[in-house]
C-alpha cells in the first residue's frame, strides 16, 4: 500500500512532463482482465438465485465481489476479473479498494461518523464546518461558497428545486421578510395554490435528473423510467441534437442550438406553470450522451438571467473530474456562474452548491430533513478530493481521454458500421458512440474482459474511473476491436 | 468496553427477572447531566458562527461533540453533557459511541462497504443476500419477506408509492404481463395521462411522511413544511383526535374513530384521483404524537382490502423498538398484514418491506436508482439488531416506558397545568403530552441538563434511545419537575 503511494506520488510530482501518467498509479493492480467462466458463472448464478428470494434482481447486470476488486478491475465470485469502464454507473471515483480511501474509512473520525450520525440541521457536529471547508467546499464551483448536503442525485436535485421555489415565491411576495398570508398557510395544507404554487421546473428533452416524484417530473430519458408514476405538468425544452463529426456540421449545429434556445425562451415566457428554474446536464448522460456547445450553455445563462429564472446545473454524472475538468461546466467559460450546481455519484455524497444568500432558507424548518446528508460520506469525499489532487487525476483524465478518443477515432475509421457519432472529444474520458447492435456488443464485451455500459437508445458510454490510464485505454481499445471482429 | 458487554450480557440473561433492567447497560456512561455554561456556550457560539458561513444554521438547536458523547448523553464543545431524550430526532438507537456498533464500524467488511459502494440494482455485492438475511430481514414485520432498500424516510415512502402506482396500473391494464400501450409510452414522456396516471396516495390529516415532492404531498403536519412547494392534489382523510384520559372518553373516542373510518372510505370511493394506497403512521409523530386505537387500524386494513387499495404503514419514526414492540403496528394484532412497511431513522438505513410478489417491479429499470440503499448502513443496522437482542432492548423499552409513564402521571396530577393530555401508555417510551408553554419548557430543559424535543403545535415528545433505563427516567422526571418549579 505504501509502495503504491510512493509510486503514485512520484507520478504526480512529474505530471507536467509528457507521459508522466504512463507510470502506474497502483502497481498492485491486475495487469489485465481474466475471464475464467461465462458471466455469470456457476457461483454467481447460485448467489443471484439466493438474492432473488429477498431482493429485486431484474435489473442485475453482474454480481461483484468488491473485497477482491482493485483499481480499475471488478472481480466476481467465479474468479473473473474485468476492466470496469462503467464503474457502478459512473460512481466509483478513484478505484476499487483504494488504499488512501481505506485509510479514511478506518479512521477514528469515520467510525464516530458512522455510529453517531447527527441530525445535521438541528444538532450538527462541532467539526462539520471544518469537514465541509477542507472537503466539499474546497472544490466548490466558481461562484459557489455554500452547500446544502443531501443523500443522492435525486435528493440533491429536489432540494435545489425546493430552494428555487422558495426563492421565486419570496420574490413574488416582495422579499424574504414578507410573511406568508393566511390564505397561503391554509391552502398549502390542502396542496392548493397559492400555498402550493402553480410553478414549475423546466428541463430538457432526453434529460435525466432522478426518479423521485419531483425529479422524475423533470426526467425525460425513457418511458420505462416514468411509466405509471404521476407527474407534474412541467415543461420540457428541446435539447440540441448535434450531428457528427462536429467540424463537418458546424453551421447546421449552430442553427439547431439557436432553435433550441429560442424555443426554451418561448416556453419560459408562455408555459402555464411558470418555471422557477431550469435544470440541465452538461452532457445528457442517461439520455444517450448528448452534448451541446459552450455557446449554447452561455446562451441559456443569458436567457435565464433575462427572464428571472434560476439555472441549476446537474453535475451528478459529469462532476468530479470525469470530463477533464473538475466540473464539466468549467468548459463553458461562463462569466456569470450557475445559481446552483448539484452533485453526487463520484462524490459519494450529494447536495447542491450555491453562492447567493437569497437561496438560503429564510426561516427554520423550511429546507430541512432529519439527516440532511451524512458526515461519513462527506469525510469520504474529502479523501477522494485529496486522492484526486495527490495523483493529479483531473489532468490524467484529460490526457488519457485525448489518447482514448484518438484510438476510438482510428477504430471508427476501420469499423464505421460499429462506431457511429463518436462524441466527447476534449471531454476527458466522458466519451460515447452510437452502436447499431448495442445490446449484443455490451453482452459480448464481458467475454473479452470489459465491463461497459450503454445509455439512451443506442449509445455506448464510457465511464471509467479517474485512475484510468493509457495502458487501460490500450486494453479497452483492443477489447472493443475483439468484439467487432467476433 | 469488554466490561460493558459482560455486564450487559448478564443483564440480558436475567431479563425475565423483575428489575433486571436496573443494572446499567453501560457502566462507563456519565452518572448524570453536567451543565457548565449557558447553551450554547462560548466555544459552541464561535463554532456555530463559523459553520453559518457555509451551511444553513437557522434550524440549529445545539451543536454536538459526538466523539465525547456516550450512551444516553450528548456532549458539546463547552463541556456540557445532557441527557438526550430527543436522540437526533428519534434516530439514535442504542446510544452514542456504542461499543458494539464501533466494532461493526471498524470491521474489514464495513471498510469495503464504505469505499466500494455498489450500484445495488445492477452490480450487487456477492454477500448482499447474506447481509439482508442476517440483518434487515431478520426483523421483517409479519407477512413481509422481501425488502427494497433506500436512503431516507422520504425516499422509502416515495419508493413505496412508486411500487403502489405500478401495482395499481398493472391491475388496470389486466396484469403484470400486459404490455404498455403506445399511448402510455408517449404520454408518460410528456407527464400526461395515461402514462403518468391520474392516481393518488391518500394520507391523514396531521401526518408526516417526508419532504420530497411526492412524500411532501402526503405530509400534512404544518404549513412551514409545505409552503411554496408545488404539490399533487392528493386526498387527506381525517385522523381521529382522541380525548384524554382515554378511560374517561372511551365512547366519544370510539365515535370519533368510526367517523374517521367512514370519511376515509368515502374519500377513497370519490376522490377525483383514485388512491393506489393509503399511508399512515402508527403514531403521528411530527404532527403532535397523535394516537389511535388498534381497532381503528384494523378498520383501515378492512377498508383498504375492500376497496382494493394498498396499506403502507410508515414506521420511520415508530419502528425499531421504541414503542415496546419492534414494530409499532405489532400492537394492532392485524390478521392481514400491511402491504408495505417503511423504515428509516433508528434503522440508520431505509427502505420498505413487503410480502406480495405482485409488488415486485415487473420489468427492469422501473423501480431503480444508482445506489438503491447502502450496504454500509445495512451492515450497521445488522449490528443494531444484534445489540437490541443482546441487551433485550425492546423489553427494556416496554418496561422502562411503563415506569416513566407512571412517573409522568404522578407529575401530571401535581402539575395539571403543565402536563395535559398525557399519552403513549403501554407504548414503550413513545410518550408525549401537551404543554401550554412548550417553547419555554424546551429552552429551560437544557439548563437542567435535558435535551428534549417538541412535535405538532404544543406537544412535548419523548424519544429516548432504546438503552434508556429507569435511572435515566428518574433523572428525566426530576429535571422536568425542576423546570416546572422554575
């Protein structure tokens, strides 16, 4: 473990030298995948059968043995070891069984956080400010100096929605100091306006923001995510559908983005339930890895300002280094930062950042719940941030991503039927392409030692961890070609 | 630590002998409260000021120092040590810094669970069935043999709502094997019926079920919980408002319950968005500690069966031993168990239990999210269950609760202005009363070394941990009387 760290520190120290990231971060990592049985193998099959008696397994992809998993490699009960570029749906940041995280997880501080979980709104622990300042807030997006912590991406988004609604209604009432009317108090208890206001959150077609009742009302990824669940009549704006390669379709794509911006503003002005906020992902992830240009997002920022609507950037999947910047919206060069930025997944905790005091609750118990996050997970995120800095992982992701993208471009030229609309150039390892035989590809990939995921209707998405290096990219590229040849 | 355990094991072993619970579970616990400064004292004030810069503190009650807290006692930075009968809003089960939980929190298994958090629906860990079977499911309510795990009480309830809506629409479609229509698929993406159905969840006046958009639509506790947040137009049935003492108002209370049952059935039959389920707490907690009789709940079970509506029992606050039964609905002697039972708080994890396979998702990715719970928290709940069994804590809570209730009855006779509508007899330590000067009482209680909470408009609620013993009850009763005399 110590050896790992020395090695890695040396790598980080020389990161400005080309090819510094060629040195392995974790020399004890497996040298490559090892496929011993069909997946699931006999032991996994038996274990899945046992689990199915008590827990839903209909979405099960592969059963993991995480004590045996290390770095970029996921192990199972049958001795199979796969290069994992799906990483628990993009949520493992710095590798399985990461030694630095293990130190944090076995600290006295962590033990107390696990067994003495406070109700953070009422009885925060004395070192909560310190944990936030040395962790979550050290990587706060530009313009954000406060945080409201939560427990999942859905939770983070719904908390941000609530902050937006309170802000909007506060404005309509004439400011945070104007008290609620008797009518508001009474009607709120009956779920009626004006207490329960006729307002909305606007999201974008193909967007994904979670699965609770508010967040699901903004999710527009697939029917299977939404069917049979009641929803609010909230508006969806069009998200640009860009054509690839981008260089070839520059003008057409610019027109498409202009059309979407125009329609977004029209909807904001006319929807029967006016939006308090818009929510958008920097790259639509579950919806199929749909990208838009920085100019599009800058245009949205202008539209929201002009129309007095908040802009919530959902960085649940894009955040924490995967795109070659710590936050994906750092790619946009916004002059005026987003009003709220939500996070979860690779942060291993959740919440929203904000910078404007007007988004603070103006009275006790408005934005509140029992736990309001989890100090244990905040301590872990701090350790993740330290590991990212120690190994210079955001730069690693940017450089490895460029290398991987170039390799995929070559493959796309060789196999144009297999790799279509390759996208994510300059976005770290946040790369995807369309595959006409996607399900077949994903299933066969396990046979060549690769665990890989899809998104949207026909995309294959890469979501490796931040410790994914060029040598892993080579194994991945080779594996992909093997599947194409099979 | 070992000494604690030996002592406690001895206590548990003789639990059938009267007064077995007089022996201390944790001899190292403080002998009583210690108040050194006003609360907050100078050090706490400085720390709160620092925290307020980055995190909302407007609902802050007291800043804790949990490394220094032990058993029933919460410590702060200024050296104050209070007997804690609020317990992080009823969520600390077996005491601060519990030695048995510390062992679980520092185990190799826990460390892996913290740093290798899986996406449980896609990539469950190989021992997930074992963790569930030896933990969460070992205490499953009668009639429930499966669990869907989540992360908070709100989350648990919304997951249960989603299961109910899918079940109801499945029935309407003619069974789980009948496929969605094209119209359902299309309309769901636009948040419109029939894909997003015109159905509801019915809750009860003064009930509390969480603060996300679906759960908040069923919450009817106070305007401050609901104001400015859009809500679904879902129905609320009346919850019986019983008069105390119960013996004196038996007939009147029975009439009140009959009236509520009748109105509930009428609403189920007539509400414009038919309910797929009702959700109810065994004791309405945030809403003011409102009780109803077992007969009322048996009546509800009959009404829901008769009308083909599911019954969700929300045990987020009442569950895990506090009422002198492991689950509060064990007091009802239902012949036909609830369809779903939600849990969180003292379980330190969350989710819903169920027994009917028809409540399982019929297709992948319908009931799903990235983490679907947290193995680290499930491992902790298992340790909590073991500790409850080791120390026989459910029986302790029943016996100590009776002792405490008798003491409060005496106080109520002596101070009839201060303690009104004392309630929770035979419900373990889940006891409350109405106080005409509640805020004043709660503030002064800290001065005599007691941390205690309120609920509803004027109730004072007791939510001690399961390790609260007669000696703690004596300290509490004495402290309460001191406040009355001040």
